[in-house]
């Protein structure tokens, strides 16, 4: 790659990221279905035609935001489940991970929570695909644990789905809570996930 083409590619990437950042900020107060293309390009400071050099539509921009919000979490969640320790320790690690992520990326968490059941089908599908990936990855890690001896893949997938759903609910609860309420939110989240773990030990299939 020549120096000039490398510069152009870097500039293109910066402009693309500027669209994502501007859209995320605008989405603090509205849903993706109400977001206008001109609104985004005005926030970035470019002509509306420039948008199409990066995204075919606002829906495609939303799908890119889903990847930005959730794509990097896969190794962290799998690692949290696979690390050594009893179920209580794994639950504590999972809740701590969620709290850190919400604190670091509140706008991304708000976007996913709102758009999971929002009006843009492509974005709903992208979020659902990410949730399915999380569930499958957690299932794979659970299957390696001694407690899973004798469990069918379907039952492990159901268990993983319970954990993933609870993690998403916990993220939304952290997001809406005041700072002084976070400790209580964490305690409740840990109790709920421990209850799932207790059910795991008594499940008869």
C-alpha cells in the first residue's frame, strides 16, 4: 500500500468512526428509527452524499453500532465463564464485568437496550445474532465444567440463555440506577444468577 493510499484509508476510517460517534450521541435522546441521515451528517460536518461512501443506509449504520457495542465482549464473557473458581466466584466476576462495561460504555449499552426491540428490523436481527453467539459461547464453556456431566446440548443451551438474558437485564438495570444504587443492583444480580446456578444443580432434564 502506497503512502497516499494509506493516508486516504486512515481518513476514511476516521470519517466512518465520526459517523458512528455522532449517531451514538444523537441516539441518547431518540430511537434509531427516528434518526435522520441529514441529522447525522450535520453533526459530523459533511455533506449528506458523503454518508453513502460509508454506509448504504441508517439501518446499516445501526448494524455497525451493534458490532461496535457487542463485538468486543465475546472473549471477555467466555473468559469469565471459563476461569477457575466455583459458581459463586464466576457469578461475582460476571457481575463485575457487566458493571465495568456499563460504566465505560453507557451510550452503547443504552443503544442496545433500546434497539433490541426497536423499529429497525436489521438492527434487531443483528442484536439477536450477537445474543445467540454469546449464548453458544457460554454453552461451550459450561459444557467443559464437571457440573455439566450428563447434560444434553439443548439443556446446556437453555441454561446459557438464562445466564445471558440475566446479564443483559443486569446491564440495563445498572444503566438506569443512580451511582449510590449500584452496590444494591450488583447484590441482586448476583443472587439471581446464583439462583440459576442452584437450579442447575437440581435440574433433572
